[in-house]
């Protein structure tokens, strides 16, 4: 022990300060103390415990007694420590670090504590030294777990501070009671262009415009200390150091900041986004207005087209009927005076007028399908197929065609439109099997590729088509066979496609040299009912219709 320490121990022995922080011995301090009689009186020290290490020193700082726990905590290499100077049995690094400061502290106070780390033993020990009448008592306590938690806490705090300051979003914190700004991260410093030292002297209201800060503060309901502030987003105007005002989206949340009940504010500059949204809304309004105008123009054009179609079809059909009537009269009354060439001319006039009449009617139907009112229901198509098969046999009894019709032909759709499409498909199959000696036509339904879809299929073993031109098959007026081979106007399959699209369905075809052609029309199992403006009656397939009892003469 150096001279200064020896002098200090001598002075302490002479003064014999009582064992208490205030210099007096309190009755509560007598609990857990043991007493030993000596020539000079009594010496008091805390009784040994299993958790703490206890070392008793005489007035000169020499060890008089130490329990087993003290020896373990001190990692003392010698077994006999009685009579040794206390700082000699303490690890050297700890003695060098704390001996002088402890001696100075005990000059002013009867009690001194410190926490020391023994790096070699990887331990943390709390030393508490007390003066009493006969010398000193030293209590040692293992605080490794506590110190580890403190270090973890400090590390977590440093990590949180690092996250706060390195966050790319501007963030600042203000006191929930005084409204004073407590901290700001680097992004906030850059965003507002306010130096950090000046930033933390501001009232939070200084960052807002026109008293908006006070209104925001009131909206947070901070009157009750410790009350929760639910996560909150709000659009506010923020003022920068140069006076520029920007629109920002602020997020709020209550935190504890160094013992202060505080509010964490995180913001995002949404000025450009706001301007973009305003521009987008204006563009949308303009587009909606333009769309409404275009829609009205389209409706007007459709009405004009419908009127024009009716006028043309009626006038043209009327003229065709007149021409056909005169040709029939000419063939009937003047046949004796006409030679074979003249009679052939009259026959061609009649055939041409009938063909043009059919094309005009088909074209009118094709144009008006999108305007047809929809009344979807579950349909049984078997009776219609059987009726049309009988009609075909009556029209051409010399042909041998086998019809294979499923017993259950149920689809969901509008009766008029589905019947129209099926008529077109059956007439198409009847026409293209004309050159087969043993022809067959099959009609059936099958599940679709997607759930809730039914596929109507019409197949035949007639003339197929070149698969390379399959994309033209359902286009209006597109024919893959000449009229000399198979007569028609090229509208039948186009009508089938339009009916399918009216039901939100689809159509396609498959062909092979041996099996002929198969046409498929996929229909959803549920179709929304709808109506069209200025809808006109396009075709009726009901048996009780007085105007038309047979399907329109459509053909591919």
C-alpha cells in the first residue's frame, strides 16, 4: 500500500466514522450485522450470505475475514488472505483503476461503490465499501447478468439512434407537453434546411403554416399524460427555412424519448404526387366527359344506322320483291314466246333477286344483334334440332343424312339469339355435307375448359376447310369455298360469332380430312340480363309467331 493510502487508512481509523451514508448509525442498519468483541470495543459488519461476498478489513485496510463467495468473486490465487492488504487480493487491473478514486471518495463519504470488469475472468462485480467503528466492510456482488442487460440496452439505444438518424424519411420528435422539438434526424435537417442546433430549439408549430401546428396538436388529444396516440396520417403544409411551403403526409406515434413523453413525426413530401393526382383527376374528368360525348355520338350513330338499315332493307327488299314478281310473271305468261336462252335469263334474275334478299336480311340481323335485348334462361335445344332436321329432309328428301342429337342439350342464354346461332350452324352443316353419300351431323354439349362454361358443338363429315385460313372463318363476307361449290353470302358464321360474343362467350372450329368440321360455341352458365336502346325485333323462331314460322334462310 502506498503512503497516501496508508495515511488515508490511519486517518479513517482515527475518525472511526459510523456506518451510514449520513455519518450516523441507524437502527435499520443493525439488521443482518454480526458483532465481534475486541479490546477496543465492538466491530460491526454485514453477516455473510450465499449470494454476496463479504470481506472485513481492519482500520489499516488489512483483511481480517472473508467468506467463500468473496474468494470466488475476487479470483484470489492465495488461500490465506488474512492480514493482507485488500488491494493486493483484488485483480491488479481493477486495483490500478479504482484504488485511488475509492480512497478519495472515502475521505468525503463513509460509503463508496463501483462496478468493475475483470476481463481475464470475464466477470462483472459490484464493490461496496463501508466505514465502521473498527475498520471497513466490503460487499461484493456478481452483477454480470445485470451488466449484460445494461450493455444490451445501451447497444439497443445506440442502434435505435442510428436507425433514427439514418432513416431516409425526414423524422423529428417533439415533447408531448411543451411541444418543444427534442430531436431531428439528418433527413429532416436536409428537408427543412434548418441547422440541427437551431432545429432542437423550435416549437413544433414553427414547422407548420397559418397556425396549422396548433390544430394538429389539438387533434392528437394529448391532454392526458401517457395516453395512447393511435397511428395517424394527415396531409399538412410544412414550411422550410427559405419560406417554401410543401405538402407533406405526416405520420404520428407516441414514444418515450430519454424520459420524455414525446411524439415521433415521420413525413413524406407528396407535393409532386398531389399535383400528379390533381392532374390525373382533371384528366379523368376530361376523359369521362369526352367518353360520355363519344358514347352519345355512338348511340346516335347506332340509331341512325338502325334507321338506315331498316330503310334500306325495306326499300331494297321491296324493289327485289317487285323485280322477282315481274320475272315470275314473265316466266309464266311469256314462256311460250321466250326461247331457252330467254327462259334461262329469267331464271337467273329470279335466283339473283332471292340471293340479294337473303343477304340483305342476314346483314340486317348481323347489324342488330349487339342491340338485341337479353333475356337469358336455361334452354333445351333438342326440340329445335329435331324440328330443323325434319325440315331439311322435307326440302331435300333424296339426301341421306343421319342426325345424332344428344338427349340433353341444355345451355344458358337468350332464346332468340341462341336459336339463331344454332340455325346458322345446322344450315352450314347441311350445306357442306351435300356431296357426301352417307352424311352425318352431330349436335351435343360438353363441359368447357374453364369452370362454369358449357360448349355447344355441331360436327359433320362434310367438306372441311384449310386450317391456315381459320382466322377468316368467322369474319363477315369471308368465304373459303366458291359460290359455285357451295352457295352462300359469308354471313352465317359471322352471326354465330356475334351471338357468342353477345353472351360473353367465344367460338372456334376444328377440321380434318376424314371427320369434316366441328364448330364450337362456348357459353357461360350465367349471363347477365341486359337491354339495348332502340332495339328492334330481328327474328322470331317461336312456333306461334304469325309473321315467321320458319328460320330465316341463312347460309354460309
